[in-house]
C-alpha cells in the first residue's frame, strides 16, 4: 500500500488516464468526419426489382450481394466525383437530373383525377379543340418557280386563256407534280403539312367549282379548283370523352409545371448576359405571373 502513495505512481496513473481520454476523443472525432452512405431496405428492393425485370427471376443471395456491392461502389464513386466537381457543367448529368425531376413533376400532376363535371366544363370551354375540321377536296395545277421566269404571271395567263372552267385545258399547261394532282377530303392541317400554312388558309377560303389563283405554296404557284367542302362541325361530348380527358390531363400537367417553375424562380435569380436576356425574360415573366 505504501507503493500507492508514491508520487511517481500517481503521475503514471494520471498519464494513462489522459492517454485513454485522448484516444477515445480522437477516434470519435475521426468517425464523425466520415460521410454516411446509408443502404436502406428501399435500395435492396430497387436493385432486386431492377435485376428481376431484366432477367425474369429474383436474384440469388450471391447475386444480390454482388448487386449491393456494385451499388455501394457506384455511390462511393459518385460522391467522390461530386466532391471533385466532376458534375459541374456536364450537359449529360444536367439533362438527366432535369429529366428525373420532370418525371416527378408529371407524376405529381397525375395525382388528381377529374370528375365528369370537370371534363364537361373543359369540353365547353374549348369547343375548337374538339371540333371536326372542315374538309376540302380540290385539284391543282402546278407552275414551277424554278422552271419558269415568272410562274405567277404564267399561271394568270393560263387561267385567263382558258375562258372558263375548262379543266383539261388548264391541267395540260402545268408542270410536273410528283404527288397526286389534288387532295380529297383533306383537313386544313393536312393541306398545310403538304403545301404550307398560307396555301392551306387560301384554299379553304375558295369558292367551289371554279379555277382560282395563282396561290403560292412552298414549291411555286398553283391554280386551284375546289370541288367539295365539308364544313367544320362540333363533336358530341360522348364521342370525344377520351380525347377530352387526355387534353384535360395535359393542361393540368402544364399548369402544375408552370406553378412549380414559378416557385423555383423565387429561389433562384437568373442573371443573363445582354445577348441572352431578351430570350429568357418573357418566359421568366410568364412563369412569375402564374399563381
């Protein structure tokens, strides 16, 4: 017991206590600096279901162990890559992240299901959206701008010389047209797709039974004779209900997206160079104005 009263022993015991305390504190500090990567039951389900959908069976224990190891390696590499700033200014990563968030936005917008009254109100508010377009049947004679010095003047001369609705005389004066020399029961959108919007608008406004023109298309000049017009007409709700539902959902998605971007623009300030500012200012103002 005399030994316990020696100062040297007291000094040794105190030193050991300080060393133990330092070691404990030091280990704890190192552990708290490590970033946690948590692998949850959700991750296990995700890798297992992804693998099963590809191979049409559930993975074995060894295969699942390998999948989880790959998941951890991928997460480690991804974290380290972000720490090194490798994700900055990468177009592929930026678009992929934006795409994933867009999917989330669209999923959120699909949560709401409309009632019958919602669809009927949407149908009543957008009559043109569900109207059957006017359909026009016509013949045309083409005057090529690349083959004639003044195709429009040539077309007017042929029309004037025909002296009336002599279809054969007019058709024989035209240039070769590789497609059919007319369109039967074509919608304005169909005509626009083939000849251009301005030509389509002009044709649907023509009277029937007379050669008229010239009318300019994307290819040259045309003399046109409309021989049948089926006017535009509304379609009953029951007939277009599925189309109304699709359009209603599309509008809900666009509205949700606009509101979401409006909230995002409250969090971020977009600073644009003078050359880019006019290109984005109108869009940003539209989003900010959404409530």
